C-alpha cells in the first residue's frame, strides 16, 4: 500500500510543519492539518460548497449517496471552502470570500499565501496535462 506525504505536497508545507509547533503558525503560513485541508480541497467540486436540496437529501438517504464533505471545525471548513473556490477559480474569487476567510481567524497574508500556492499547483498540473 502506498502513502502520499502531504507535508511535501505544497510550497512551504514541510518547512512550516517542522519549524513551528502545531499551535503556532506565522501570519503567512499554515499548520500541517491546514495544508492537508487545502490539498484535499482540490478534489472537491463547487457543489460541495452549497447545501444539498431536498431531492439530493432524499436520494442520499435512500441510496447512501451524497455524503457531506463539510468539516466539523468551522475554521477548517472556512479554509476548505476558500481553497475549493481557489482551486476552481484561481485569483478570481469574490470579495465576500476574503471577508469570510478573515472572519474565520485567518490573516490577509495567509489568504495571499493560499492563492499563490494553489496558483503554482494549478500551473504545474496544466504543464503536465499539455506535455
């Protein structure tokens, strides 16, 4: 069985995980669990951001489909939602998303770090696909 080392997956993730205790992160960095949430958000669809409708809930209950991808921790859920939008839209995020991100306890520097990291990862993926 293979395992993916997510601490190495993003720019700065491994350095931050080893240089800072989990409870303390610099204003521009993220903890290891936060980098993991950002990485996992790449696989979430934009539909995961909204509440499921009545039909979706009914079919999910009937067939066991449509498990929620929302996180229990509100701060991490805000990070996941911002990361999902960044993975799909890059730098073209609504201004309300910045406000929600900051209201969750993150800084504007962290927002910029998030967008820059995801942008680099998106460019790397495009290069691999076109090559």
